[in-house]
C-alpha cells in the first residue's frame, strides 16, 4: 500500500519505471520494505527479469517524549538529608538516535523551591539540596520538562507532600500570678500560668505535663 509503479515512455520508445510513494511511511511501525520489480518483454516465449529493491526508512523526529506519568505524587520526610534522592521522573521517545535523546529540566518553578531540589538533566533524578521543614511548608508543586534531540517537548507535574517528623521539643513559658505566695492562700489559688507549645503536628505536637511529686502544688488544664 505504500508504493506504486509509474512507467514512462520516452519519445524514442524506451521505457523507464519510477517508484512512487503513495502513503506516508512510519519507521516506528516498519523500518524496512522489500520489493521485487519484474520486467516482462513482449516476445514469444515471454522473457522476464527481476530486481530486488530494499528500502530503509530513516528516522524523522515525529514523536515527542512521553512521561511515564502525567502527575507524579511524592511524599518526603522533612528530615531527609541533603543530597538524598527524592524521586525520579522518566520519559521515553519512540524515535531513534539523537531524536530519542532526552534531557530534563524544571519549568515554571519558584526560586525558593529551586534551592531545595536539583534535577539531573540526563537521568531525571531529583535530589534534595536544601532543608525541608514541614512547619514552614507542607506542600510543593513543580513542573518538569523533557526535550528530545529534535526539540520536541513534554511536560509533567510533580506534587510533593512533606511528612512531619518529631523534630521539635516542647517549649514552656511561665507567667507568675502570685510571687511570693502568701501563706494564707486557700487551696485552688492560681499561682502561675504555664504555656506549653510544640511546633510539630498531630501526635508529634501533643504534649503532656507533670511535676515533681510531694509538692504542695498541682497542675490543672485551663479551659
């Protein structure tokens, strides 16, 4: 279906055949075509000759890169050491040679996020290059681009969730109410207010308080 034969006759009566392309070729589906050309004379008996035609289809950059995912979802612990591999993006290209050579880069990324992650242009490896802090930012979204050797591109989104780690100790502040405390103070007199705060979230941010036993004081949760 890809080729037809066009026979032309010169004024002197000689004929020559032209091979004509009838349908677009696709190297990714079939890279070689083998044809047999037969010439038949008008004698009796009929004589014929054949020639083999081998056609190799060369690659054209007609396929853009394709990411393995349109959206990558990543979860990273906030204490991940700098230099650690965070995740990898991957794209493939159906072309060959330089047309299939893919390079990766960030696109549409804020400068402050660019300080936290680096992208290897050849492998698609993304590594942590700055401190991640759940208490400062819980979520990042970046765009990555893949480009083949012919200039065709593809894009994918990466959603990065930062996971809280118990990396903050509780902090306490004391506000004295009575200092000194009169000896005739009645039981249940509030003598000080203690504020306790933990910057972590969830269970990591839940605190409990206790004090030494055998003291004439007790702790009460304020409403």
